[in-house]
C-alpha cells in the first residue's frame, strides 16, 4: 500500500485555493493573470526574431543510375548494415544518412504497396 503524507492543508489568511508550498510563489504575488495574455503576445511566438531558423535545403533528386543501383541492392537486402551503406554512399556520391533514409523510405513505400494488395 502507498503511504500518504500526513501534512494537512491549513486555511491561509487570504483563503487562496493554492497551498503555501506552491512551486511558483512569484505567480501568487503577481496581480496580472498569466493566462489572460493573448497567444500572439507570447515571448516565444514563431515570428520572434530571437529564434533563427535553419535555411531550408533544396531537395536533391537522385539520378536514375543511382536509383537503379539502390533498388538492386534493396531487392537483395532490405536492411544494409553500416559498412554496406558506407560503400553504397561512396559509390553513389551520397552521404551515409541519405542512403539510410532512402532505404527507410523504400521500406515504407513497399510496406504500403504490400498492404494495399491484400
């Protein structure tokens, strides 16, 4: 059985529903409500200049020869290990991450085709 704390809540002089051991006492003393602010005036809005976004990378298309090579490997082995992915990446001129993502996407596409055929 779980033990419960023997502390009891004592009513405070201002009859606040929040106990005196509240985690954020500065909110108790603040007269303005933190919930009355509109969402557009929040300090972490997406239009804030303090948060810089990464520039979006242009999508790289894979050449037909590279795609053919990746697909031929895929039909032999659906999950190449790191050594095989490194060799494929060097041969195709892609990064290891791009090869890994291509295989993950290809497995997902095949899985969708397999389910729709049933």
